[in-house]
């Protein structure tokens, strides 16, 4: 049985290991323990982990709510446990939280060419908005 629960600081090394092997890692800033710890401290419910009975972190999803918009990040499922509905469970969990907080729409960044990711979002009712491009400037 795989349990979903909020990530705690002690999970951070396991999360970084999971993201090394299981997350969408192109065209994005490098993860650091400090940044994940800051997220957990700021909103202890934002990062959900999926944990096996023997304590292994095999899935994650960050649901960010800023009081205005709702964003999903770091949906990742370890290759050992894919195609068992875990991404759908993580997504249901995050959507329930975000709707309860007041979200009217939820979005996610998905790389062009990530066919696996795109098939997950499509099957979950998400649609690509071709008219928008993301504009970024690195700071700090
Ligand atoms: C995408 C990912 C999160 C899916 O996790 P998962 O637990 O295997 O997904 P689920 O079992 O809940 O499947 C959900 C849906 O995703 C789609 N999907 C998942 N794996 C798929 C595959 N190998 N081929 C085609 N569709 C797939 C299907 O539509 C599936 O629904 P279905 O099983 O009813 O057909 C996982 O493959 C992953 O971590 N990929 C790398 C990271 C990534 O790309 N994350 C998304 C970032 S935008």
C-alpha cells in the first residue's frame, strides 16, 4: 500500500533523489535542499509525497496556492511503480486541496516533447493553451 502525506523536512534528501530519476528535469532551475525546505516551512501542505510501507518516497506533487492562482509542480512517480494510478491519486489529492483553498483553475507547466506527461495531463482533463508562452528572467 502506498500512502500519501505531506512532505516533512526529513523527506527532502529522498525527494531530491526521486526527482533525479523520475521528474521532468530539462529547462528548469536546479533543485536544492534549502529551496524545498523553504517551501515546506512556508506551506507545510504544499508538497505531497507518496510513500511505500517500508518508507520509500516513490511519488511527489507540489500544489502551490498564492491566494490568487493555483499551480502544480514536480509531479513525479518512480519508474518502479508507474502505471498503477499513483499520478492520478496525487493529482486528485492536490486538486481537492486547491479547490478547498479557493482555486477556480489549476495549471501545470509541461515540456514540449514530454509525451508521457502530456498524456497524463490530457487524461486528467487538462488542456494546453497554445496562445500563451511563458516569459522568464533568472534572478538571484
Ligand atoms: C507522468 C507520470 C507522472 C505518470 O505517473 P503514473 O503513476 O504512471 O500515472 P498513472 O498510473 O496515474 O496514469 C495516469 C495516466 O497517465 C497516462 N500515462 C501514464 N503512463 C503512460 C504511458 N507509459 N503511456 C501512455 N500513457 C501513460 C495515461 O493516460 C494514464 O491513465 P490510464 O492508466 O487510465 O491510461 C510518470 O510517468 C512520471 O513520473 N514521468 C516523469 C515525470 C513527468 O513527466 N512528470 C510530469 C511532468 S509535467
